[in-house]
C-alpha cells in the first residue's frame, strides 16, 4: 500500500501496523534517481516531491524547529514527515523534546535531521558574514552526533548537516568531509548535507560539484536581493542529484518591528515552492495556528493575484522588514566594529520569530552583545535591504533587557 494513498499519519500508522509494514513507504530509497517530480496524494491532494538522490518522498512543507511536544505530535499527525533540528537549538533542549515526541513512533515513519555546533569565523571587512572555522577538530563532529543521538533516543538520523557554511573552502574542507563520511559508513546518518545562509550560490555550487553531499539546506525567500542567483544554483544542484531543502522561507515574518504588518506567510512559502527544484521547506511554525496556515498550502502551490501583490507590500509602504540576508555588505562600515550581520540576525529571531533565546544565543556565540549602538548618536551603516541598524539594535537591546527582568 502506498503512503500517498493515505490521508493522515494516524490512518497510515493504523493501516501500516495492520499490515506489519508501518512507515516504510516514506523512507524508501528504491527510486534513487535524481528527481524533482511533483506528485500529489490520491486522497489528501498534498504535494510531495522527491529529495534528490536520497529518494525520500516528502510533503513540500516540513517542520523547521521544535517548540513543544504537542505541536510536533500534531504536525506528524497532520502529515508532516521531516523534522529539522540542530544541537545548537535552545541549548540542546529541542533535540530532547523531539526525542520525547517521537519515542513511540516507528523509526521509519519520520525523517529527522540535525547538525553539530562548530566554531564560527568572525566576519571580515567586505568578506563573508557567516561561515565556519576550518580549525575545529573533526572528532567534535563525530562526538556531537553521538550526543545528539542520545538526546533524540535514536540509533541514526536521516540527515546530518554541516551548518552555517558560507564558503566553498568550508564546503570542501577534507577533514570535515572525512568525519561525515565515517558517520555515514558507521550508519549513524543515512545522508549528509550542507546548510547555508550566507554566500549561498557559492556553497550550493561547491556542494553540487563535490559529489559528496546528498542534500543542501539553504536560505531562500522572496526578499533576498540575490534570490535569482540562489535559484539558479539550486537548479544546478538539483540537476546534479542533490536534495534541496529551503529555510528562512518567510523572510523575518513581519514587515515592521511593531509586528503590526505580518508578511503573507502562505504567499512567501508558495513563492519558494514555485521553484520545483526546492523539494521541501522548513518554516519555523511556533503554534497550531501557524502550523495549519503553513500546511494549508500543500494542496495548491499556485500564487493568487492578491498573494503576489502582498509580497510587494513592504515596498508599497516603505517598510524594510526584519530579515537580514547575511550578505555582509555592511561589514567594516561601523567605526565601533559592531558585527552588524549578527546583530541584525539576532533582531530577526527576537522580533520576527519571537524567539528571544535564539536571539541571545546568536549574539553570545559571536563577539558579545554588541550594544555599542546604545551609545552611538548616528549610524553610518547602510544596509543592502534598507534595515535601520541603530533603531534595530536599540529594539533588540530593549527586548533583551525586558526578558532579563522577567527571568530575574
Ligand atoms: S549605531 Fe553606531 S555603533 Fe551601532 S552599528 Fe551603527 S555606527 Fe555602529
Ligand atoms: S544588515 Fe543588511 S547589509 Fe548587513 S548583512 Fe544584513 S542584510 Fe546585509
């Protein structure tokens, strides 16, 4: 029986258990031909795509992060298959929660991915804004996955990403590649992936050329000024057989820092999926309402005329939004040496995704909290997307202070 004939995980598990083959259709890798062919379930109508040479068939919407066991359970029950996390999320709490949420499910009825937390490079003037050091001990990668598996309560993950990669050099860094190869050979991960939200076209092309990586996870959305270049790199990588997963799909969630104007979430997600070489997306829905909204697009990916208009709302209203595309063009502009890309990414997490913990962690894992802006009268930084860096920094500082008071 094909999983695509079933309307929900509950029904699938019930029928699969009766047949003694629960879940196997999700993870079949029999059809390992590179493909982005689109198909819909016969009964639910949800659109599925094949994750490149992994052969895994996935609905076009997956789950980007774990905000609670009940939400994960509901998402799985509604048809989500792929759960994304990282050992860096919420100080490893998300992995533990995912372990709880999936504990009594057949292992082959869901797909799960995580990544290790490695040292970052600090940004350089006019250079990349987010990348990994190449000096981390590759043994850290192996140890990190073993610890992730313990927290998840699993024997293997389906994808293990090298995350926050911003250069060809790191994509092809041999000691890291050897560590990932070993994990695959040892059966700790079925596939290996590279994740990027800076300098994406270079990273995606390097991954495609490498013949090593199976999957690319990339930032991709309608706000990026280099979206066409990313789209072209995605096409080349998919042609080379890689699976493509998109993140940061909803571009910071709000057009304004007061959160009065929300981006049309469905339109933003559909925009990403107009590229048929994007096989699935991992929006970070934080509650049931957002989950249902994101999942509602799975039946029909066509953008309506109004949705197309909504994607230009910021331009019409003169709002630059909260999304920082990590382009690095602001690097070196601040006389006080503030790491503006990290500051603006942190602000996006705090205000857009309302994830203050992730915002704080983002700041702390770089060079401090960068609040020189509090004592600065005029900002000399010009952002490629028009973000007002000084007011953004002050909003973030206020939010972190309020959160500190609440925690005290
Ligand atoms: S407000 Fe001042 S300290 Fe902050 S980024 Fe702008 S120039 Fe630098
Ligand atoms: S703050 Fe603006 S210029 Fe700087 S990395 Fe972000 S989007 Fe680019």
